[in-house]
């Protein structure tokens, strides 16, 4: 693509009863996430849909899931300034708040939004914070798995864990791996990255 844009996350999904190609288009930032939009193309390679982030956030490249009812789940990243001295980082630091957004594909409005910093403490990260002003990607959301009953399973690279979220409230029902796993791992077993 031109202008420094890239294409990532090519997939085949069902949209409005048809099997279509989906992919992400945008700019990949040096700290490992993207800002752009998700594209839906039919079998003739015509764009039939676009899903951008909402509430001031842009769609990230990591995951895009279309579910029945013309709803899409996307990943979004939001670097925010904060004092990281409590976790041995910079007092004038920045942290990346990861979001999952459930977007109405017809209107583009956000129906539901979940933020990592509201539910998973920065101290749970397996990645050390930077000592400079580089945003700390303490969580790094990799995937979203919406489940038929309304719950959502997500995985996070930097906390070395998967999280089962309650639909609606976003409460973490259980964690697999990480520093606060809900399950006891067998001898020598560990979830990583």
C-alpha cells in the first residue's frame, strides 16, 4: 500500500450471509500496534464494509471478529501519560491501555467497550516498563474470541495470560496463566507470551 500503510490479518469471515475476505489496513507504530480500519471485501474484491474504531480510538491490526447481527469485535490501543514509578518505570511515563470494542457495523457506533487498565493491574505484566517515555505495552491484546453465550475470551501477550470476560460487564471471570491464574498449573507448566 502507498503512504506508509500496510495490510495485515487477512481472514475469511461471514458477513451478511456471504463468505468475504477481511483484513486490516493502516499504519503500524514502532511499539507494535496499529492504527487504521478493518476492511470487508466480497468475492469480486469490492469493498462492502469498513469498520473503524469508535470513541476516539482507531482499529488495531491484531484481531477483527464479525459475529451475527452485524456486529464486529476489534482491538484498539490507547497510549496514555502516567506516572510509572510504582512499577519501577519513569515518573513521566506512558502506558498503553488496550481496548476491545464491540461495534455496530451498520452505524459505526460502539455498543460495548472493555479496557485492560480497568480490569488487569499493571503489576500483572511480565514485561518490564521502560525507563524513558516510550509507552509501556503492559498488556498487549492479541486475540478476541466472542462466544455464543455472550462471554468473550481474550489473550494478552505481555501478561502471559488468557482472560474469560463476562458479556456486558466485562468482569474477568477467570484467568489462565499469568501472575493471578485462576488455575493451578502442573509441575513445570507455564503459559508464556
